[in-house]
C-alpha cells in the first residue's frame, strides 16, 4: 500500500509535533516535511509534491489562505486541509475558496485528523462540525452569508499588507521580501489607493477582517 505523503504547516511547534506523532502511527500516512510559514509551504510543496498538506490558516509572514491559493494554482492535485482556531464562517469560506478541501478546528484536531485525512483521500471535503455549523447558521438566519469580496490586491500586495498589519517596519518588510524599501513604500501606496484606506490602523482592520492575519492565532 502506497502511503499518503503529508506536509504539516503550522507556526505552533507543539501542535506540529503532536500531529506528526498521531499521523505517523497510521500506516496509511507518512509525514515528509514541516514548516512554520506559508512561504516555506509553497517552496516545499514545489520540491516534494506531497499528496496532502495540513495548513495553518493564520501564520506570520504569509498566511495559509494565500499560501493555499498559490499551491493549488500551481499543483491542483495537492489536497489542502486548513487548520484554525476560528470557526467564523468568513475564515471557512475564504480557505475553501482558496482551494482547500477541508477545514479543521485546532481544538478538535487530534480527535478528527484521521477522519479528515481519510475524507480528503477519498476525494471528499471535510469541515469540522463547529465550523460547518457557522455556515449553516448564516443560511438559517435568513440573511445571505457575508460575501467574500474579490480582493483588488495582487499576491505581493496582500503579502505586504499582512506584514504591515503585523507591525513590521518598511525596512523589515523589504528584507523579508527581498526588495528595496522604495518598492515597499510603492506597494503601501497602491494598497491604500486601491482600498481607499488612509492609515495603518485601517489597513490592520482590513487585514484581520479578510483573514490575512488574526494577530492571535
């Protein structure tokens, strides 16, 4: 039997270690790599071509939503399972719209992980009951679910916005993205113009509302 090759991407080391041990005990799966940020997830996915990725939704530097979007666009056969502390329907929808095949709450990860992996392996979608419940509540309320508006930002602008919201300086962002400080300032201006926002506080609120960062996950 060919073992499903899995990557674990999460910025909490203890959670990664626990999931690795649990998954490794099942002969159907093999954990082939770990990382703690979205940028490394994209690089490793390209190099290792895993069958599945457990992807933290909120990570510093590059979040799991944007990383998932890029990975699935480049390698559509990879099945991504989102991991999050948040059952809010906005996060669930954004992760699924990015191309994930499932959404697992961290508080239930150890109880549900093998069930979720089997579902994805069978070509199904798996969403934790609490998370799916938030979507159903939106529908049952009589109000249409809050629309996930198409972002006017490019992938690099979204990455820059996340770093701004996380409190990084222009110089720090330039070093992380391997660009000049002038380029970062240009991205910042374009972001503000496109979103019609005028302060870092407004940018931060936008980033949180649209799942680019939660600042507490």
